[in-house]
């Protein structure tokens, strides 16, 4: 039998009991005859606690040292999981990201994987051991320093390693039974999806569904790695992330796979921009220079009387102040009237490959919002997604009414949230 890569999230290894439970599961997989490689996250909220600790020491921790600190979280879990497996009578060896051959770019806190050279992991497997790898970290090719790959990136480590080892499957274990039609914390009647295509999962992950790291889904799609998202607290079959199936868009397939929401964005409006060629370029050039990651953009028709227009866009809330400062710098150059900043917003997205072949999805979504008295502030779409920005206070009701409108509600509550603090 082939290689199985399993990734256990922070809530699955939150304490000694969790670590022993996970070790038992790993050993059970090994006993079925598989070679097992495990990727672990830091225990519980360790990463947040380490960050808080750093901030108590200095408001601006040097990025190199912050990465050195944060990677310790995953090293704690990997060693403990290896010990727990040894206690069960099986051979296990733990490896840091660097030892596992996770080669990255040099940007601390958001390094990208360039290559994986898993020689030591392969040797451990060949020796009959279970290899335990620290997620979310690697080593920079240029600086040789230890790097982290961004919050939640252990998923990405797991899929990248699975691809490099040519594993049969990458199993992502968390505290929920799989990918749901909406966040079960917001929609208790959300249903577990048995199967989601890579492209739908990409849209869901990019729209705020927190179950999988976006880059992990990109990696899975590129390498055609089947991903099985499931709970470490139950043995239920979870959700399979796979290539789009043939029956997509037919009667058997739901038109909408899910409703995602994202509360991490803010909206900036540049008011009274002269309606001239090159103004938008100047504005977005300034934003790009500040490293702001722009999501939705809306430009109004200019008012005939003034020849001016408003441009609004959304971006991650943490980029908000940098972006405002960058825009303030080009005020005279662009000649806009003023800037507005709003972080009391949320984004709701409905995602489904079936919308390609079914007209009227947009109308149905907007009618559902209207019947709840929810005002739409911005709209954007892709081929298989419709997203709207609404006021922060309307987010939960918007998710719930869209979920109902598209017939996604389960008859009885299926979703169990087993652990985690949702932090
Ligand atoms: N421990 C890291 C974090 O909390 C990585 C992960 O959990 O995937 O972001
Ligand atoms: Mg975590």
C-alpha cells in the first residue's frame, strides 16, 4: 500500500490526551499497512500565545526572531506525537520543516514553498518509521534562516509533502467532520459536503471558509492530490476535495455548494476622483507600492455635473492603515476629494460550479437578501461565485438566508464542533 499523509490541526493535539488519541489513530493507519507521514500544527492556541508573548517583549518583534519563536510551537507537538507513538510500540521520528526538506523563499511570516526535498522523510519511511513533520515552517534557500509560511499553513505543508512523496492521499484532520455548506457556528443546519471540486474549494477558501488554507488547495489542484478533510474526533467519512466530476451541472449535482463569509476585510472609498485617464492606475499603483492586497473594486459612473467619480475597494483589514497612508501621500497628484474607511463590513459569497449552467442564481441570492432587509454595498462575481459586501451586523442573517434560499438546510442538525476555540 502507498503513503498516507495526515495533518492534525492545533485543536486535535491541544493537550496530552489529544496527542495520545492522535497517536493511536496514526498507529491504526500504519497497522492497515500504509506508510504514514504526519504533519502537525502547534498545540491549541500556542501560536497566538507565542505571538502575544513576543508583543509583551517588544511591539515590533524582528521578523527573523518571530519566526524562530513561532516554529517552536510545531516542534513541541511533533516531538510529543513521536513520543506517544513510541509508547504504543511503534517507531517514530520527528523532523522540523527544515529537516524535512521544506525549502522556501526568504520572506519571514509569509514564505512560499519553492521545493521539497524529502530525503530524510523517505529514509525514515523506508526504515519502517512513522515520520512526524512540523507544519507551517521551512528554511530559506537564500538566507538559510528558518521561515514560517503564514497562519494556518500547516495544511499547505501537508499537501506539498504529499505531492513530493507521491502519496495516495492527504488527510486533513480538524475539529469538524469536513467541509460544510456554511460555517456550522453560524448556520446550525449546515450540511456536510461529501465531495467538492478543487475549483469550488479554491473559491470557498478564498471567500473566508476557514477549514482549509487557500494555498493548500492551490497546491492540491496543481498536483492533483486527493484531499480528505475529516475530524480527528470521529471516524466518520469527511469531505473529499477532487477534480470536478463529469456530472457537474446536471440534476444530481447541487447548483450551489456552499455559502462562505469573511469578516476580515475593510472597505476604502476614494471620493471625488477626477474622471480622467490614468487616475485609477495612479491610485492602485500607490496601493500596490504599499503591499495592499486588493479584493473587490467598484467604480461609479461619474456625475455629469462634476466630472468626478467614487472608487471603492476592499482589502484585508490589517492592510487598512498602510493603504490609507499610501493614498494620503498621492492626494495632490490624484486630486480626489476625500477618503472614507469602513471596517464594519462582511463579505458573503455563494459558490457553486452549477451556476455556470443555471441562470437566475444572482437574482435568487439578491432577493433573499432583500427579503431580510439587507442592503448590498458592493458586488463581485467569478464564473462560479457571487460575493456581496454587507454591513457587519447583517453578516450572520445574510449567510442564513442565502443558505435557506438555495435549499442547503439539513432537516436535522448534522454539524458537531468537537473542539477548538475558533481563535
Ligand atoms: N500553528 C500555525 C497557526 O496557528 C499553523 C497552523 O495551525 O496551520 O497558524
Ligand atoms: Mg493553528
